[in-house]
């Protein structure tokens, strides 16, 4: 089946960015002039998904407003002949059909995905974490869909992480497979945040998943852990006992926009690639006495 639906869990509290996120969602923090979540939605659309499902919570109204039509703003821009800005604003609301489902309590990533079960139905779907903004020639989700059409099983995007940093990730025990330029692996097991000496590989899970609908059943049977949370990794580990799953080392550069330093680095790098900002910003950076 074609992958048509993409789920964006966006109900978290964003405490790492307080006080900025006290009254606005972290997903709406701008990288240059575009909110974080829009990069992910554009990636999903470019990969061929025509239905976006955003899992929201209390205080997330601005996400819905952002992707909705803003009649007053459009009228003002039209009256003032600001056609370039009008085109940008309209392109956001015209981009795609978006549905919203409420996660009433922040009970983990697995619970957020499970909340979207009725809207996803019985078909494969993508999960994208907006914090991971990935710059790539071919959208990462499109790369994963190409792999999915080859292996007909769940695909998890990974990146190679060296040294002690591996302990901050879910890590996969994998077996190499032929094709896809050595980037495709069969998953044998997954371990959550292992110590460096216990890590089964250097392949760390990042915020892109392409899952079969069977994961909903395994998630519904997962026993909640600390804080009553249901973890997606636990649901995927149970799914691995039922069907083959695959890891794909994506092509592109990942920015962890959920981390303050990562957010700053992403802002600089995306700005440097802009025709209108790159030159002046580059000159400014050169002038700093670092």
C-alpha cells in the first residue's frame, strides 16, 4: 500500500526552551522565518503524503492557526499590494489537508502515536518528530518510502553516532543487507540509551519512522513505564517479534532543533543557505572576534 499519512506528535511541553515555550508551542519556534514543524510537514508533502495528522495538546492552538486560512492577514496583504508575502501565507494553508487529534495527557511518544490510530486506519504510515529538522536533497521520508516499497516492512531512519553520545539514543542491533548503497540493514534488536560499552552498533534512531499498522496493536499492549508513559520503542520492539523491520542510514544532515545549541546551529546554517541572508550573515560572522 502507498504511504499516504504522516503523523506529527506535537503535544509535548517543550520545557527545554522555557520561558520561550511557556505560552507558545516549541513546534512554532522559528528557524529563520519558518516554524520548526513546517519543515517536517513540507518534507512529508514532498515525499508524497497527502494527509497530515498532528497530535496536539493543551496550549497548541497556534499550530492549527498557522496551517489554517488567515482571512484578515490575507486581505491586509492584498490591499497593501504585498503579493510576495501573500503568496507565502496562502501557500501554507493551501499546502495539504491536515487533521488534528488531541492527546489529553502527555503519556509518552508511543501513546501519542496510538492516539492517531483511528485517523490512520489499517495502512502504513509515517511518524515525524518536528524537533529533527533534516536538510537533504531528497526528502528523508521519500528515501524511506523508496526503501519501504522494496522491503515491504517498517523502516526506521538512523544516523551513525560516535563515542559516548550514543547513550542519548535508541540504538539498533542490525545485519547488513544488499542494495541501497550499503545504507539498508535488517533490525535484530533495539536498545534504549545504552552505555557505550553495551551499544550493539553505532546506528542511532532519529525522529523518522515508517511503520506498519500492526504497531498499534503492540502499542496498545505495552505496559506503561516511568510516569505512566508508553514508549514507541517498546511498541516497535514487540512488533519486531512479529515481522521484519529495517534500518536505513539516511542521506542528509540532521539538526536537533529540540536542543538549544542544535537550534542555534540550525538557524545559522539555514540562514547561510538563503539568497537574501547568506551573504550579509557570512560577512557578519567573519567580522566577529571569536
